[in-house]
């Protein structure tokens, strides 16, 4: 995935990844926000990559 697309991830949001090298880190088992990856036309180029992640509630809306 790369470019003008957002992807909802099933994982619950948590801040920074653990320090050091990790493969498929496990997030919390519950929470109110989910991970959203990628970006769209209103993001800078740095934000339009799958490694860019945000935490949003699934019921949040935007125009």
C-alpha cells in the first residue's frame, strides 16, 4: 500500500513502537482508538506511506 489511500488496521492504537528491532509488535488487547495507516491527498509526501500511522476512533468523521 502506498499513496492516496488510508488503511484501517485491526490493532488498537498505542504510541511509539518499542525501542530496538521488533517484528510484528503486539499492541494492547483493547482500547477506544484503532491504528490508521497511510495518507491521502491532503497529507505531505512523508505521510503517504504505510509506515506512517495514526490513532483514531472508528466513529470519527471528516469532510
